């Protein structure tokens, strides 16, 4: 869990970050989870990994920003994917009931966040941020 969700992010960033610094431009968009903020029973390793991604994002933003390399993250809430939908109908109903919007997100509702952060103009002033499209699951 830590290898894929934290170490993997670290290694990919380490491979590309120096080139972005040298070019004096880049956008790094890490994928965290709203669980980095709220936790969840039985998911300690996943929560720790995603919280680590948030911390890595913040730390690297200090290094990248002076070179126009903006490092940010997206921490989506529950999104209707095969992994989520593999849960029992009872659990899915319970989880939907906890969301102020009363439904799970769709992948196409998360993608615009990535487009904003990746854009040359829109992402220009986002630095070390973790945006969390999550249907109200976590309100910061």
C-alpha cells in the first residue's frame, strides 16, 4: 500500500522534477484522497500513504515554485469506479447517506480539477494546495 500510493508518487516525481526545474516550468499533480484528512477504520496504511502524498506535495511546492514548477494534489472523495462499486449494496447506501450531495462522484467531475491545475494560466497561482472534490464528505 505504501509502495504504490506513496513511494510510487515519490519515485515518479523524482524522475521528472529535476527536468521541470531545469526548464523553469512544470505542473505536478499528485493524487491523494479525502481519507488523508478524515481517516477510516481498517485503512490505516492507505490513509497514511495518502496523507504522505499531501505532505510531499507541500514540501515539493517550496522547491518548485521559484522555478514556475507548481506542485499540487487532488484528494477526491468517493468516485463511482469499479473498486468503489465492489462494496456491498448496504455499504454503498450507507456511504451515500453520509454525503451531503447524496451520491458518489463521477470521474468526469474530478477531471476538471486536474485540467485547472495543469493549465498554464489557471494553475499559475496554486502552490502546495490539495483540492478536494468530494461531495461534501470533508469540508475544510
